[in-house]
């Protein structure tokens, strides 16, 4: 596999971009080697500047659930671009897409379009604080909610600790407003809510953690969040930027039967274009400006191009056949990867929720950040590079989820499973 042009682009990028990339995980530092520079994408495939083809399981970190450059979406986008790329004023498109989303996510009685998942989560936090008049926020270790200051916080070990900034530039006093707990620890959560519940504005959670791989909620965990927040008058926020339309058509809240107060969605509602949304109970959203005093604004919010892509994407996702096909293909991939690891004699743990998944190189059940960290990252790095050599593009980190699209075929799955067997054997 030749990557001469990618290496040349990376050298140029290092001179003008921090680390040569516009988002840290793209740099391949967790797996070794240099990042690939992608020229184009179609269906389930990526094509780099050197002409190499890859079966893509990153899918722009989840939102390309239809696959890349879906014909219906591309056709609609061509029409939309000719009508103008940004209005800075209301358009019928944003009303249409919001109506489609609220039907699929009934908990989002009112919503506000934004331009990213990070903007959605930070706005939801502000809404929770404005609604309750409280300051403290609870999050869970390993859950990533974007790079807003108050959410870029890691936990201490064991019980809840006041937040410690994960990054320079985040004021320690601001981070202290975030309490961090182990994911899936019902006892620790109940203890904190009984102690500080009347001071807590909101609890934000990825209902399935997608930024340390794919960690599923244990029975009763999400229900305990709902019960305790209701008891204390705190706002329960589901960050479904990753799980929305991935775990199920109606997201993790549909799959697990939990109704949050606020929900955050990401780029999938814009067909992969830069977009996000947050929304929930009418009485909470009534506080958002200009209806209420909680200020939040955005020039590109409701962007007509993104709205067009989202409308076309959701039209296809609403078809029941779409998810039946996705489930069948995903089951084939799951069975194949598990079988390949078993035959190669490599200890792994495979988890999935709908069409997001992760294979951990560990023999420990993964239920939280601590158990995820038992995974052998060096072995994953070697596995990643061996898969890449064989034309399979995975996320360049042990602690990122993989994704499947409608465009993946039986031939793609078969190729992936064959490559995985070879890669597993190479790293055992």
C-alpha cells in the first residue's frame, strides 16, 4: 500500500495545522504511523490521495449512516446549493426537519438547531442551569460531551470528585462545577444525588458510551438516573450525538425506554453536514431566547444546506426496511469478528448497540472507563495497521466506536472478517 502523497500532505499540514490535523484523533498517534488524506468517499468506501480504497467503519465518526454521497442526498444538495448556502434568516426547511425529528424523538417537544454536537451539549447545560437556577452538573467518566470548558473534565478514582480540568485553558474554578462519577455505578450516583441533589442543575450522560469504545448501560442504570433526577428536580440530559439513530431510529431513549428532559443530537440529522440540535420539555425550552432569558444564538443554525441533507436522510431512515437491513448486516459483522478472534486465539470483548460497536483487546468485561482501560492499546495499534494494510479503515484508537452504514454489503463484511482473522493472527 503506497502512501507517498498522504505523507507529503501531512508534511505540509504540520507547517500550518497543530499536529498536522484539525481534530486530534486523526493524527494516528494512538496507533502509530501517519494519517491518510482522503480524496473522496462513496457508499461504504474511502479513497485516499494515493488511490487506495478502504472499507470505512468510521463514517465521519458516525453520521454517515446511509453511506457516503448517497444519491438522494447529493441530488437534493445540488438543488439546495443553487438556492443559496446560508440565509441568516428562518426557512421552511428548518421547520420541516424539526417536525420530522420531534416525531421520532417525542421527548423533544421543542428544539433548537445548532451547528455541532459540542454546541448542542453546552447549550443544553446552559438551559438546565437557567431552568433550575442551580450550578452543579453531573457527568460520567469516559463520556465525552464535546470540548466546552465545563464538560472537558475527568474523574478521580472511586466515588465522585469535584472536576479537575482535562486540558490547560479550562479554569479550575469552572471545572469544580462538574461532578464526575463512574459510568454504571448506581450506588455512587444515588449517594451523590442524596447528598447534593438540590444543588444539581442537570445530569448529562451518553446512554451508551461511544468515546471509550462502546460501553453499554447495565440494567437499572439509566432508570436510576431518571428516578433520582425527578426526585431532586434536576434535568436529565441524554447526549445522543453518537447514539441518536444509531442505537435505534428513536435513539437510546427508545431502545431503553427512558424519557430524558433534554436530548442532544449531532451531525446525523444533517446527513453528516455540520449541524446539531438540542431540545426537550416545553417548559425547559421556553427559557431559551427569544422566548425566555437563556441566551443562545448561531448564524448558521438551521443552515438550509444542512437542513436539506437532514430531511433526505431521515426520509430514508424512517423506512422500516432500512433498520431491518442494518440489523442483518451488523449481526453478520459481529458474528464474523467474534469468530475471527476466537479462531486466531486472541482474547477480546466485543460490544455493540445497534450499528455502533467496539472490539476491546482484553479478557475483562468492559462496563466503565476503568475496565475499558484494561485493553491492550499497543496490540490494538498493531491490529489497526494490519487492517489498514488490507483495506479496512477503523477508528485510529482503541477507545473509539466503529459504525456500520446502509451501504455496507455482504462482500464488504466478508472482506472485513477475512482481514480481521489475518490481523488477529498477526498480533496474538
